[in-house]
């Protein structure tokens, strides 16, 4: 069964890659990038072997803590990237009369067929390398590495299988995606907060040994938990603590066994309760589309625009894939402002205080980034429609109508947000006089982002989560193409909005108000140009666009 | 040719010029034969005289040109030929069944007729308009229900109808009236406010059908309209389609249920491996036997293989 599942996973992965050369290329590039990181990690670990003699306790502590972080990372993976790798989704085995205990080991081991699992395995084994000077420790290190890797996989599997049982209804899935996203943002702030604490900690002239003391006591605790037990083995061997070593080996096996047993139980349950699609049906209050189309400006050629705008507004409100982009956008200026505040805090650094203009620049670039990002959030709009877009093509909707409807819907929340943030942040940092110039620069950047997205989204349809899927679900080739397209949009947007931004930097007094007016007009002009050009692209590539949308769609179903 | 139709043709020809001028690239790739609305005499791109389709019968309505004319239609997916050199005439006012085994190229052909898929070769005329030269004019005449494509399913049934109508350029009063009629007729009135994502497969099919007929098109192209539909709804859909045809509308529907086709359709085309095996009036294609027997004769297969003799309950 283990061999069958491993070869199944391999075949599915290869078949998936064979489907598109572009994706294969992106996959190879990402793979090489990850591989280079892993190779660097391995070299680093090997090099560490020279520093280990005399510092065995520290090396052991670092191994345990780093290993525990790895296990936590894998356990959080399903929560954050919910359903990230469903190649071997247990739900697909419901038709076979298989027990959970038959499937569990194979499904866990199948993790090695796949880049993240494979690279984790390499790193786990490499955790033995710092002890190169002690062959016996290396052997135990390899054992610990295998156990540690298995722990990461079992932890990940147990959580994801458990969650997929709880989160089967569509509404719950919508929620989990959003919660996951907010969690990611929170975690990244926590990471940042941690570094700030560390900075304060070290600036308080605390000795390095205090840090080591914290680390070793943390490792001591962790080594008795499932998170750290397998990673403690190599350190025990290196220091000749054979009793501890025996304890940790036994504990690792016990934890793994319990994990596997738990996973088998979860599987047993999942295998006899196929996912139920429906919770309670969502009932709408009125006909939003008709209401928006009832506005006086929505006559004639504007009627399809209004309809598309209303539909997009509904999706912005209802669809977690759309909703998910909003916290990220709002978060950007908050993070940058907070960072600049902390950086310029007096007495934080032992050296000269960071000059004020660095903080101002940081805040400003946070705002600029937010404005472009707002525009960029259009770039997946068409791809999110998936094959449902056939309706636009079949109804003979003109390209500019398609583009304009989406832009209007975005503006409904993005423009007020930009105005509020563009006023609030300068007030908070004590630069109220700069409000008009800031707003002008942001509006021009937003218009530029909208323009570039309107054109690019019709040219590049990158794979996105399908309707009803978690916004955090990653698609093969999504990272690469999305990053490329995001990069292109950012560059394009910044270049187009740059003239107004440069002026905004030097503008003072009345000139600030001129920047506001010019920025708003320039942003509008860019957006209109983007709608027109993007519309032409949609008109001429309509059938090709539908074909690529269908390709993304059927990949998952077929 | 009646005065009426030539008048409407003149008008559509003029519109065609506007459209081509406006959309620019949309008209690119038009063959010289069809891209000649400049000379007033050649407004209507009349399809070339048809090479007699395989297994064909004489045209049923010789007075008017066919509603749909397909010539040399070919589509490859990679190296796989999905549709090969297909020629087909669909008479005006017919209920045309399109049957074939799984993977025969039914959906591919219908997508090319409705302008959702670009053929590699060949041409399609709908009401004498080249689908790929005047896409918008053609699409206004067609109502389509594609198979296996999504709907905007976070909208409610009512909203989806409104959305479709507005995209089609209909006015709101008409949309409201017609969508109410359709929701009642298809038994969806109670679920009109539920999101389409929460609909069952049959309900989704029905709301898709309602969207297809909303703008009162001349031609309905329905891919598997009876799949997952319960008998009661199937009856009411059949009645709606029958009424549409008797009022002069044309329906193409694909199915692999021969009974349905034999009962509902007056014409049928049998397609397998992307090639037309037979086309014509149902009774003529059936040739004395029932359609299903004829279909299996033409497509081949149907005998139970010796090797499956083990297929019996193993507990007996």
C-alpha cells in the first residue's frame, strides 16, 4: 500500500507538470530556488561542525528549537494554506474498502514525493552534520532526522485531516480561509514584534549568555514534547548522555505512534463520511444587480457596466477570495508606519538614532505600496470568474464594459480607503500639512495600478483558487506567475505614477493642493486608458481568455 | 427569399460594418468572401453551396437558407482531432438533436457554433452571418446553455437572470417580467433568492436554461439540457422548447439519451470521433428501427464481451 500510494503521488505530480510547459518551467525555477536555499542550509550546517566542539550544549539547544519550529511550521501549514496539497486527499479514497491504518503510513510517507517534503527531509537529515567530528553522534543524528521528518509529516497530516472533517461546509471553508489569512498577518507582526523585543533586549546591554540561557531552557522543555523529542537525540549522543538519548528515542517513537494512530482514526472517520456539500443555503435579501442597474447613469451601453460592477461588489462582499485581499492592503501602511515609529524611537539603538527622514520615507513607501496594491487587486478578477466568464463572451459584452465594471466596483471601497488612510497616517506621524500631496500621490499611483492591472489581467490569466475554494489555496505554477505578474504591475504602476509622486515629495504649501488635483486627474486618465486598452485586449483575445480560464478550471475537476 | 428577411439582412449588414469598424481586431481574420460588406450587392455572406453532408437527405425547407450552416469545421486539441471537417445544415424552425458517444465532439462543435471556441479551420454561419466575422450580431441571435461551464454562482437565481439580461442589453422591465415568468415555469420561484452555489445539479441546469432563453433568441444551442433534470421539469422544458419551435425558433440540443431525442426532435445528427455519421429527419435517420438501435449500429459496439462472464455477484 505504501508503494502504491507513493507511486500514485509521483504519477499525479508528474502528470500535473506535463500539462503545461510554462508551469513546468516555473516549477523548475521555484524548485531550483528552494534547492539553493537547502544547499546553503546543508553547507551551513556542515560548516557549523567546526564550531561545535566546546559548544555542544548550545548546538544541541539550537537543533531542538529549530526542529520544533519546523514541526510547528508543518502543523500550521494546513491551517494557513488550508487544503494546500490535495493530491492525495483522503476523501478520494472513500470508494475503496480501505482502513485508515492501511492508508496512514503511505499518505504520510507520500509527503517525500513533493518539493516541500523532500527539502524538509534533506534538512532534517542534515541536522546531523554539525556533529561531523563524532561519527556515533552523526549516526544518531540521522536517526533523529528521520524521526523528526516523520513527526513534521504526521503533525501536518493529523491537523489537515482533522480540519477537513470540521470544515466541510462551504461557509466554514470561507471562514477558515479568512481566519488563516488574518493569522498569517498576525504571525508576521508577531515576528516583527519579536525582533523589536530582541533589539530592545540587546540594547539594554544584556549579556549574550542570558539569550543562551533562555534558549537552552526552552530546548530543555521542548525536548520532552512531540515538537522537540526527535531533534534532541543528536545532541544527547554528541554529549554522551545515553540515558537521555534512550528516553528521547523512545518518546519520539511513542509520539509518532500516537500521531499515526490518531491520523488513522481521523482517516477512518473521513473514509466513511464523504464530504457533505451543503450547509444551510444562503438566501439573498434583494436583487442587488437590479438595484444598481436602476441608477440613472446606467442606461444604454452603461447597463452592462453597472451589472458587472454590481456583480463584482457582491463578490467583494461574499467571496473570501476577494475579501482576502483587503486585510493585506490595509495592513501594508499600518506595518510600515509602525516600523518607522519603532525605528525612530529614541534610545532604541546603541548607535546614533535613525534620522527622521528614513521614518518618513518608510511611512510614505507604505502608503505608496498600499495605493498600487489596491489597483493590483484587480489583476486576479478575471481569473476568479473561472469558466463562468463564458457568459460575458456569449452575451457579447464589450471589453471596455468588462474592464470598467470591475474598476468601478473596486473604486467603491478602494477610493474611500485611500482617502481615509491618506489623511489618517500623515496626521498620526504629525505631518498634517502633507495631506493633500500624499493624497495626490496615492491617487495617481492607484490609477496607475488600476490601469496596468486592467491590461495585464486580460493578457495573463494566472491560476487562482477556483470559486468556493480557500483564498489561500496554492495552485501549481501560481506562485511564479503571480509573482511575475505582481512584479510587472508594481513596476508599471510605480513608473506611471512616479511623476506625481516626485512632485509630491518636493511640493509644499499651495503646491500640495495642486498635486492633489493633478494626481487625481492623472490617476483617472490612466485608469480610463487602462480600461480602453485592456478592453481592446479582451475584445481581441476573448476566445483565448475563455480557453485559458477553462484550462485552469478543468485541471481540478478532470 | 422573402422581402422581410432581405430587409433585415440589409440592416444587419449595415450594423456589421459598424461593428467591424468599432471593434477593429474582432473582425480580423475574416475570409475575403465574407468580409465584403463594402459592395452593397454582397451584404449577405451566403454560405457556399453545401457539399452534400454524409448520409444526407434533401433540404427540408428549400425556401429559406438554413439557420445554421457548418462547413469544413475542424478543431484539434494538441494532436487530438476533436472535430474533423464537419459539414452540417440545421433548418430554420427545427428541433435538432445532436447525438454521439462520450467524447464524440458534440460539446466542441456546439461551442464553435456559439462562438465560444475558435475553430482551427472551417466556417459557421448562423442566420447567414459568419460567426467569426460578426460575433456580436450572431451572439445576439443565440441563446446558449454550455455543459460543464460554471455560472456566477454567488448570485441568487434571480440576480443571475438580471445579470444575464443586462449584459445582453435588455431593459429592466422586460428582464423583471420575463425572469418571473421563467422562474415560475421552471419551478424555481421558491428558490429565486437562494445563491446558485446552493442549487442542486438539476436546478443549476434549469437556471442556466432560463438565462439562455431570456433574451428571446432565434436559435437555442443547448448542451445536455436534460441531464440531471427530473421528469416533471423535463416535461415543462420540453413544452417550452416545443412552443419555441412552433413559433419559428430553432433548437439544437445534444443528448446521449436516444429516447429523448426521438421523442422531442424532428431532426438528428449522429457524430462519432468528430465526424458526422448521419444527419436528417429523425424517421429517415432511424430508417425503420428505433433511433437507439440505429445509433448503436452506426457507432459500433453494443455486444457484451465474452470476457465479462465473471460479472456476477461473487457471493452466489
